[in-house]
């Protein structure tokens, strides 16, 4: 996947001194690539010969995720100074550059998908799934709620709604897009999508825990920025959030064991190290 990303960076030569470099900087900084790996694991379970084709869709998801991180770190949102072990773009350059880099990655995701070697019908379904989950009724909605209700307390159901949109839907979309590529039946697509929603919630609870238990250097991103935000730690306390993460992890492990052998064998190695990262990393 790393080789594919490097081969397909945005090329925008001009007389701007650093525009192209800034756009690609956070992609080259690395990251877990968790969402692309989920998509590729589903494809590998059923149609391993489609892996190279599927990398277009996996890359599109990583582009969307990276754009969201760049915007999330802006002074008007989390005002973070470190991401993926590197200074954030608005620190290295300026706020305008960071905004435009995020915009470029967002739109480039759909350019990449449009060039994917799939039938038009499959590409339309992939674009539909990614845009629905990343856009106005998905990740952006979650971010809007997160920012608006800073310093205003939400209840547990409202917090869950926030993070189902802000974090979980893009993870769920990754699994569903893999299922679309290999033409799984609708019921299994939805089962994978719902599994992804629960997985995304676990990820968010874990991130909230790690925000208060890791230093910025350990996390590779600015921590301690959620003090005035609605998080599972501020609502449930650290021990309550740990218990919530444990319960989600156990339920996900049980769900994973209910998948067919091919799918379970591909997802298990990827997921096992993440189920209890709230315990392993702090």
C-alpha cells in the first residue's frame, strides 16, 4: 500500500513554493493505514486477485481520512501541533495552506476512485458509500456536533451519535467498500458495515483513553486537547471508559468469530492488536 500511495501522490507542479509538497506531506508521514487495511482484508478473503485493483479504493479512504486529520488539527478545531509524529501543516506552513491541502485530498479521493479499474456500476457504489459516510450525514456531521457542543455536556446517547458519525462511519465504509468490490450479498455487506460501526466506537473510546494516558511523543500526535470536549473519559471517567472499551472489544471478538473462516482469517491478525490497545499502549 505504501508503494501505491507514493506512486499516486498528487502532482501539481506550479510556481507556488510549497503547494505540492504540503498537499502530500501528511500522506508521506505515514499512519496506521487501518482503514485501507480493512478494505483490503475483505477483498483478500474472497477475491485475492483483485487486491491491486482494490488499492484505488483503499487509497481513496486514506485520502479522506488524512484530509479529516489535517482539518481536525486546525486552530479553529483542536489546535494540535503534532500529527503522525510530524508538525501539523498549519504549524509548518500556515492555516490557509492546511485548509487547502485538506480540500485537495478530499476531492482527489474521488478522482482516484473514478480511475479505479472496476465497472462503472461498482465505482458508483463505491463513490456513493464513501461520500455518504464521509460527508454531510457522516464524518462532517460528527465533526460539526463535536465542535458546536464543546463546553456543553452531552449525554451518553448523544456522545455515541457524535462518534458514530465522526469516527465510526468511515471505518464501517471501509469494510463495506471491500464487500462491494467482491460483490458480497447485501446482508453480509450490512453485517460488515454494522461491525465497522461498533469497531469505530471502540476506536474512539480508546482514543479518548489514550488522550489522557499518553504523552504527545508516545502517541505521535498532540494529546490533552480534549479537556473541554465531550469524550467517553469526561463522561464515564477513566475506569468507566476502560470498562466500556473492554465490553466493546469482547462483543467484537464474538462477532468476528461468527464470520466465515476466510473472512475471520484475514481480519483477525489485523484486529487482534487493536482490540485492547487501550490497555497495551498506556
